[in-house]
C-alpha cells in the first residue's frame, strides 16, 4: 500500500495522528523509512514551535499500512513550575521565653520569605516578614505556660524546631 502526496507516491507515508494513533492528515512521505522518520520529526518540530495548545503526534507507516514510528503525543502542554525553594532554617528565637502572651518574638535563621509563617506548637502565629534571615511573630494568646516547639513554614517546607517557653 503506498500513499500519494503532492502527486508523488511514497511507500512510507507520514501522517499526523489522532489520540488513538489512527491517521489524521497526510503530511509527507519518503522512499525509505529513515527519511520518513526525519520528515516526521521535522513536521513535529515545526508544528510545536508554532505554540500550539496541544502536543502533536506524528506517525510513519510502512507500505502495508502499519505504524512503524511515532513522534510526540497529543496531550496538554506541560506546565512549567519553579523548583521548591530551600526549607527555612531556624537558628535563634529572641527572646526564647516570655510571660506576656502577646509577646513579639524574632525568629532568626535562613530562607525566610514573605509567605513564611511561624507556628507555636500546633497554633499558627501572626507573622511579619522582615528579611530572608528574620521574621517576627506574636505568641498566640491561647498558649498556656510551658515549652512549645516553634517552627517556620514556607508552604509545605518546614524548618527545624526551637523551643519557646511561655512563663
């Protein structure tokens, strides 16, 4: 079985493909399979560089109509995401104890962001970003006397814990 493209018969036709890998549109062909695969790669590259919203799938068929090579896959374009930043690191709490439930504490460390949140035990504290190495937070008024682990979270990334003692 040979296919005709632009008046020329090719034993290795190149088609764009549907999701189920059936022939969609004849886009070229060649007299040998290696050249046909090269054509398929070129068609795929040119079409994708046009900024299409879906990934193109291109196939090369042999003279019996069997798919012998497939390039690409029709699917949504991948979403680019930024890698997760480094986790915050907590090195000091100033002060590390207080008797005033609404005391302001400065957390010193690294990798703090404007989204950083201080946690006192399982209670989120009102947090103010100062710099990549400092945030301040207010000790929650619901905290009873005792020692509490304090951590800083940047989304899902969590720092090591330091102890704050409520007097």
